[in-house]
C-alpha cells in the first residue's frame, strides 16, 4: 500500500486533510481518505502521516499488502505498537499473525505534544462516553489541567459507504444538536470529526472487531495539536471485556510521541453507569445509543436491541420518564419479544433483568427470560454449525 | 483495612516512607509497610497515602476486607483504576465480597503536577526490562518527554525464595550490579528501592499472581515528585497471556493523573527481544537472567539453569550466541535441552523457540524442544508457590 499526496485546505465551509491510498498487492481501487472538521478548528488540523498510517495499517494487513509506504515521517513507537495490535487481533480472529513493513519516506521520528494541547475524549452520546464526561466533570473541575477540554464526535464511521449521503449528514446534524445540548453550560467544546476511513474496507464485522478505535484515532491524530491525551470509554467493566476493535489492549497501541490514547471506564458496569448518569439530566435527555439511522427527527430507533436494552435500563433506574431521545415513552414486552437474539453480551441482559426485578417491573422480566433462552439456543446452534461454515 | 500514619524517616544514608496498616475484618496484627531509597536518590521520594493503595489493595482483597481507607487524598483516576483492578482480580481468582470500598480521608482530588516529570522504567538487567529501555531509547530521541531518563530497581523481592540468606545476598548483589551497568550503558541513573511489602502476605504464588505490578506501581507513586510515567516490562505475548500480577490489563489500572503506569513491550517474544538486544553490545556484557547461583565473579549467569539455557537458545535463534558474554557457559545442544527440566509454567516461553529453530533448519534442536514440550504436558501441574518450583533450587538442571 502506498499512502501519498497529502492535501490540506477548506472546502464547503469545513477544513480537511486527505491522502491517496493505493493498493500494491491487492486488487482494490485507489481511495482518497479524508478527515474533516469544522472550519473553526482549521488551524489545529494537520495532514499528519501518523493519522493516515493508523487509518491504513489494519486494512492493508487484512488484504495481504506486504508493505505500507507512506510519505513523510512516522512515529517509531507507533510503528512498533501497531504490529502488536495486529498480532492481538490476529490471535483473537484465529489467524496466524503477520507483519507488515512500514516504510516512511522521511524515516522514523517521534513527534512531541504541542504546548497547550489538552485532554479530550470521544463522545458519541451513548452511556459509556456520556459517563466518561460526567465522571471527569465531577473529578476534575473546570480549569483543572486534566479536565476534558474537547469532546470529539466521530462522523462517517458508522455508515461506511454511505458516509457522504445526505441522509447520513442529516443524521449527524441531529446527533450534533443532542451532543451540543448535553455539553451546554460546560467548558468542554464539541469537535466534530468526519472521516471516510472505512472506505478502505467497509466490512461491518471487520470494523467492529478490528478497525473500530483505529478509525477514531486516525481522525483525532490529524488534530493532535489540540490534544495530547485521548480517552476512549470502555463498553464493559474490567471483568466482562469482549474481543472488540476498541479494547484496553488495543487502544493504547495507537498512541504516538505526541498523543497518548487510553481506554478508560473499566470500573463500572453499564447499569452502574446509567445509575450514575442520573446526576446529569442533560445527558439522560439526549442519549444517542442506536446503531442504526432512524428517521427524522429521532436519533434512536427505539426498536433495535441496543435501544430496547437502554430503555429498559432507564426504566429500571426510574429515568425513562425524563427521556425524550426515544420515539416511545416506555418499553412494552412485545418489543423485547421482537428481538431475535442478543449479540454476545448476555451478562448485560441478565443485569437488566435483575435491575428490573429490583424495581418491581415483573411484567417485563418474562420476556427477558425468553430472550435469554432464545439466545442460548441460537448460540448452541452456532457452535454446532461453526465447523461447517466456509 | 486502614493505612495511616504515613511518614518519611531518614537514617544512616537512607530515606524510608513508612505507613501503618491496620486490618479491620481480619484477625491480624497491625504491620508497618515501608519503602526505602538511598539518600542520594531521595529527591521527590515523598510520603503519599495514595502510593500505598496499589500495594495494599490485593492484600485487602485476598483477606476479604470490606474497605480500604487511606490517609490523605487519592487521585480519582487511581481510585477508579483500583476499583477496576479489584473487579479484574475478582474475575480471575474470585472475591470474598462483590466490591471493596475505596476511601480517602481527605477525599478524592488530583493535584496538578508542577513542571514536567520524567519518564522512568523498572529495570532488573534481564531481557524484558533491558529491551524496554533499548526500544524506548531508539524510539525517542534525547530530550523527548517520553524518553526514559531514570531506571528503578526494586531490590530483594525474591529473597524469601532463595535457599539461604547467602544465596539471597549473592543474587541481590548480582541484580544490582547488572541493572546498574545496564542503566549506565544507557546513560541514565538507577534508583534502588527496598521494601518489606512482601512480608505482609508471604508466598510467591500471591506475589506472582496478584501483587507484582501493584507493588511496582506503589514505588512509582512514591517517586511522583520527579517521575511522570513508569514502564513495567511485559514478559509474554497474547497467545500465552494468563492472569498474573503484572499483566497488560492490570498494570495500567494503577495509573494516577500524576504517574502513568504502562505495561511495555507486550506482544513480542523473548526471541525477538533478544535479537534486538544483540545489536546493543554494551548491554550484553551485563545482561542477567539467571536466578540460580552462586555465579563466579565476571559473569552474571550460570549458563546451565533452565532460564539461562532458554535465553542462550534465544541468542542462538538470533544468530548472536557468541555475544552472550555474561554467561559462564554458552554451550547449547539438543542434549542439554533434553537434560534440563521445565514445567507447564514456562512451557509457553519455549514454544516460539521451537518455531524459530524449525525456520532456521536446526531440526535437532527443534525436535528436542518439541519432545520437552510434550513431556511438560505429561508432568502434573505444580503450584508456583512451592520452593521446589522457583528460585535457586528449581532452576538448576
């Protein structure tokens, strides 16, 4: 893979950097990968080769490239840790590990954090990232050097090939409104970052299991004059970590000499985070948890597994009444019955069931029991059929 | 558990930070826990309640204490990390209580650092920690904030596993000489720290599986007056990762807003690390991996114990056996491999060697290792705790 032709400028009112990705050993089309942000942050945007290295490394490995040649200098520490991340992901995926030679045209050089660069976190509007900002706000008051000055909202990564569609843009605008409302009255600034890094490989499974945090960090690295420490909220507590593309073993591998990347929030379970979020009504009222793209004016569909799970959790903690993020004011048992099965996080549903039982919502628990039984049956069938899959 | 009366005591050329540990739910007498450095390295070595949180938390968890209360203030980042560490350790080994309460007498707040701290790394003079130092100095040029500018050796940690006090002293002296020489080769000072922390819960098993990284993190937090990060060298790869006291998931959880604790070099095999070290000749003179002993003057390694043979094979795989000059004997052969013994605890460290020799066409060595790996599976698993399986006696061929 060759990464070259870095460009930087302002187009349609937004600042951008871009690079050309050309495959050498794989028969895939040339792509221009773009990272964009609001024009207000143009001075902090930089066509950093490290950003494009992080964007291209895992797709290049996946498609059999033997090297990644990139214009400019790259961080030697990043080059080493990318190889380690790739080994971990290969092991999790049951593949033999393979190394990819990184060939920077200007050699290896560790960048330094810019003076004034501060701490920031990813904010999607979901439970985990909202809890990250809540706990930081209470632990590090405004003006503290460790308070989160920037909340990065990643656009374009959820919908791969549709990243540039008007529908995706309209959805992003709605989410931004919610996030702005969440942060209103705080000193944290919302920094939207749009990128099409998934154009290199739009496969959803690859994105979730391998590319997830790499796609985020690639975008943030282009803004590394604004940030020196990026915090990514964990989706699970320390005892229930899954093998996903964002993980405490993976995320720090995308650190450079100028940007430290941490995977944080391993202390609390999802239910505990929701209970704590009751201290931040603006976050509860503006939650964005849906993995789909609901119709206007909603940001959550209210029917997918994640939406239903979140609504039930809010119900269990008495927070559903305050919520205007979902199209429905409450969850009926039929909505749970329509979920086919749970995606590998059964303990989350068991915790939801326990919380609902504690809250006296016995009308909902039989449907959850049935869902868990359905999931157990499907998981068994999957295990039996796995050896016969191509 | 309560940790209180934290104080700094200076005497006879050394400075000690001491705390009193009181058990609340366990019928155990109060104990003093202390960490000590030489007077010349005591700048920035200061009493801090939060520094005792990492080292005491695994002890409190093991004994089923319901809370751990620390004198002074605690960084909220460390509080959350310690809470996550308790969850992780509980998921690995089971816990008597669902949760342990973490309390600080002066509350939870983060003091901003005045000025920049320096990057530090724990160093024993062995393959892993020396590689961490080498890789860091290659990645970060002089003056870069992430370049390691101080090495830390926690001395005497394994004294209770030695066969005799004389052997313990010999081993400790060798580690000190090795680490000092490696640090000097890298042009950085070495801070030697002593502690009695292991006496609170004797037994190598507990130390290896739960305490190791936490104890090192406590040392780093006591040095927060001058260091901003401390690296703990990894010893394994993802393929062979098992729950352990120093672990890539666990170690970073002991970080505070002032001191970042990093688990460094995870994912590389010992063969790869040795190959990298082979290009740093001044270090090879002082590399020390041997836990047997005594070793005659002029050498750091006996060259005959399991760890020595394994490391020599790594040098052979890297094509640098002639450069392993700190080993008294440098002979490796299929016969030596077959004669030695190792159990399933270290079998994972041998697997990459078998592959490396297979790739290099050294089939006899590869076959000998394969045979040993099969035999290690047949051996009944042994607990690390027993002196039969660790320390000077065990590692003899």
